[in-house]
C-alpha cells in the first residue's frame, strides 16, 4: 500500500540560498511514514505503550532537484517485504508529479525496556507491502579509509534535536553532516547513513571526516568512544 501526504515547503525550511535543507526534505518523507502508522496502526504511541519502538538503522537518500519555499510537494511511502530483524521501507517526494527526492531505508524494532532487537513477527502492520524502489541505494555505508579521518569539531545534542525516543531524531542527521561542510556554494545531492549508536540529549559528539574526490566521508563518535554514525555524502558544487 502506497501512502501519500501533501505539504508545502516553508520559509523556515530553506537555507541562505533559498534551497530546502536536506533534513527538511527527509522530514516530509518521514512524516508520511509516521502518518501511515498513525492512521492504519500500530501508531508510534501504541508501540511505545507496548514497550516497542522503530529505530532507523540505515538509509540512502537521493536529492535530485532543489526545492524552494512555497513549493507544494507530495510525500509517498510504502513498506517493503521484510524478514528477520529488518523492516524495509521506501520513501519518495514529488513536485508537480516529478520525483525530486527518494530514499530506501532499513529499520529495526526494539524492546524499549531492554533495547533488544525484535523480529518482524513481533508486530502486525495493518497495511500491505510493495516492492522497494529500484536503483542504486547504498545501504552498506562504510568509511573506506578510516585512517584518513580528521577531527572537524564537536557538537552537543540539544533539546531541539531529540524526539520521544530520547535521542537525536534521524531526520536531524543530514543537516548535522552539512554543519561540518562549507555549504555556501553546495547542495547535498545524496547521503547514505549507518546509524550505529544513538546520541541522547546532552551527549557531545566529535565529528571526523575527509574528502575523496566528490565523496565526503563522515563519522561522529560519542563520548564513550562508540561510533554514532558513519556516512557518505555528495554535493552539487555549482549551486
């Protein structure tokens, strides 16, 4: 079942160039996924009441065309066939019927008391699945040369970053990566993120990165030395 939701890009969603920020685009697609769960069940609130929660494990996002304030968009999302401990979901954003962004994602269901992973048969989704998006979606993000990583700075997770799971929401991460890149003449066009350990409010993350031709490799590390995320991003440098 493909679920659709309309919205409008606002002035609060765009950067200094008038281009919609990478995180605001992901938010539109994720909002549609949350709405599908809310309408058809189980909602996130129902999952929490049952001591369960979906957390994003991996995602690959393509940003094909820039979006601007007052653009009307339609977010589409659908669950894919899943098995084991992995829940697969496709997401897409359209303007005037044309796809301007899409994403393929992999989710985990956890027991919120023990943080233990739960299998796909631990929850019943009341909507049908559809086949995933076709194309090259890198869901096996890795840093090819970790010895090249250089420190970029620190970031402390604040109230505005967090959600009801008590850690930085997954939609915040594309902009988090952009915070460590000179974005004055750049627009993110693709990002693959592996979420390895959550970042709770108050956690100070240390960012590392390096450029390899057009690719920017990024890693954030928690205070306890555990990797928060690994990511690979690409940018349009002529924007």
